[in-house]
C-alpha cells in the first residue's frame, strides 16, 4: 500500500469560518462533551445537515413523481419477499 497516496486522500481542506460567539461556544462545549475536536464536530454537523438537505430534496422530488415512488415501493416488496425466502432456507438447513 502506498502510504503517501493514502495520506493525501485523507487530508481535510482547511477553511475559515465566521460563527456567532454563542454558536461557537455551544459547538465547543458539545464537541468537548463528545470527546471530539471542534473541527471533527463541525465536520460531522455539516455532513449531517447536508444529508438531511439531500433527503428533503429527494422526498420533494418523489412527491412530485409518484409513479417513481410506486415503482420503488414495488422493489421494496420484492426485496422483502426474496429476503423471506432466504430466511426459510436458513431455517431448513
């Protein structure tokens, strides 16, 4: 394994943020309570918010395209049936 290449891909981008003093104090306290650095805590918070935003956009798109939701629900039912079949095979063994 090339450790140099591995290290390069894991390096974080550095940014400058401006935070409200109260927000910064709360973030520092929360990070400390969880045993995390402020950077790691903010990274996790930003990632969570980005995922929530993406999920909201997906839900809005699916609401505007109900035929796709119906098709996805059909795939879910098929997967449930297939998984149930595997469970039956395990129990038979």
